[in-house]
C-alpha cells in the first residue's frame, strides 16, 4: 500500500491557497463586524482585530459573571467565587434521573453511599 499523498499540481495548490485566503478574509471581516456591534473601534491590522476581540470577550465574560452574582446564580465553571455556594442547574430529564437514583438508594437502606 502506498502511504504517500498524491502530488498536487501548482495550479491546485494555488487554488487551495486562494480559497483559504478568501475564507480567512471573510472570517476577519465577520469578526470585525461583530466587534463593532459591541464596541466602536477601528483596528488597523488583523493582529489588532484579534487583540481587541480577545479583550472584548474577557470583558463580556466578566460582566456575565458579575450579573450572575447579582442574580444569585453561581455557575460551576466560575473560578474565584470565594465562599459562595455553586448553583447546580439540572434539566428535567437529569432531575428525574437523580430522583430515581436517590429513591433506589433509599430503598436499599440509604447507608454506605448511593448504589
């Protein structure tokens, strides 16, 4: 069996590279558009777009954590919530499963840990 990739001609490689650059251009254009919806900015380079987007994501993440704290919701993945209890939000299916699981445990005497 031959494990080598078939050689791609220069035309095919240049087409692939051109497609890649076009997709990358579109991705940066979309990122800049989304960034401008959140904050008015005029980054001049792709590096600046990425830096500003990263800053914006961090800021929005912190704002979300602050709002959740104000509402008394403490997500499990928040680091540094201190001594605050963490909220656990279960779907209806998970809640039903947990109820059944604990009912089985109680039927077995409820000692020695869950079944």
